[in-house]
């Protein structure tokens, strides 16, 4: 997600978390959340909100990435150790 940081607004930039908002302001006066990366104890997860808004973007994900999705969520566990 780092390549998009210059075009969007980084709200959290820690060693274990990276959050980005869009520049779009919603009706509630808050920016629209774009996505996040979180390093957890046993995995790394990606939260990609554009997939909620445009589920057709899922066709662009690789089969390997889709296989790691958790339920209806677009939280993706990239790897476990």
C-alpha cells in the first residue's frame, strides 16, 4: 500500500500497522477508509475497502490471494508462520 500513500492520507504508520484513508469526505464529515495492513502474531492481514464498494474488483485478485480470504470479509491472511 505504500505506493498509494502519496496520493491518499496515511492515518497510522507504525511498525505493525499501516492505515490509509481516501481524500473523499463522507456525509458524516469523516474521510472514507481505503485500507490497512496489520502485522499480527501469526499472520499479516490486508483490509481492502474498495472490494466492498466494487466487488467486481475481486476478479483481478490472483487465485492464491482469493484462497486466503476469510469468510465474507476482504481481510486476507497472506501467510502464517
